[in-house]
């Protein structure tokens, strides 16, 4: 059964659904250009570090590439859970086996069933919040960036634990609606 980023096979095993985004570069320059004004406003409004992220392909093991250059595990951040939660029809992708997900902190969600339920909630809300799953003391909040064909990336912010998340969530949603991702280049 496919449920966005996590798919359970008939044999009971799980697979992580991934999509390689971008053309030649893992973090397309046009995406940063389109998002930069919203990122600056989001950082100023929340006091956090705002960024845009795209998933790299299955060869990267589901590694998330932030436009700022950092690479993060997709399952442990809001930036990564946004594309993982997208319905397969909107975000079709390649599949990669989901073996044992690495735990980065005691809060990292690694159980497939728990992760599937979390992705369901993210899909319904259109917003992901991950508290201390990748690093202690940090919360990531992200929303999808939608192009003409559906979601293409995630826009979000990292703030210290304890920051009022209602205000941060509203700011992330508003920033994501202001970004118009560039059209992908035509397929050869």
C-alpha cells in the first residue's frame, strides 16, 4: 500500500519512495532565486535559519539537500518529511528499500508504522514539524513549495526548541505561498 513517502509491500517490508528533484544540479539555482525574498522574510520574522530543500535520488539514500549546502537525512527533519508525505500521484518517485533508519537523537522517528502515521498527519496538515529529531535543541518546520505539476521542494525554518510554534508555522505557510518555483526544463 503506497502512502506517500512510505510504502508497505505485500511481504510486509517497507520501502522509502524518493524522487530525484532538480535538473543537473541537486539544488537548482532558479529555485533559490525564486525563494530568496521569502527566505529572508521568514528568517527575519522567526529569528531562525530559513532554507529550501530538495530530495536527492535513491543513490543518496534519501539524503536531503538544503540549498544552503547542508545534507540531512530526510526522515529526521521537517524539510524531508514534506516530500516524503506527498501523495504518490503528486510526487511520484523511485523506490529504495527502507532498511533500518538511523536514529540521530532519542526523538528521531525510526519505526515504520509511527513514521507512516506521522506522514499521514503531515499530508493532511500540509505542514511538517519535527522537534529535536535531527539535533537536540532544534525544531524544524516546513511546508511544500508547489510548482505547476505539484510539489517540487520544501521551504522551512529551523528554530530553537521553546520558540512558540504557532507563530513559526503561520510564517512558514505564508512564506511557502509566496514562492513560485521555476518551471522544470523540458525533458529531452
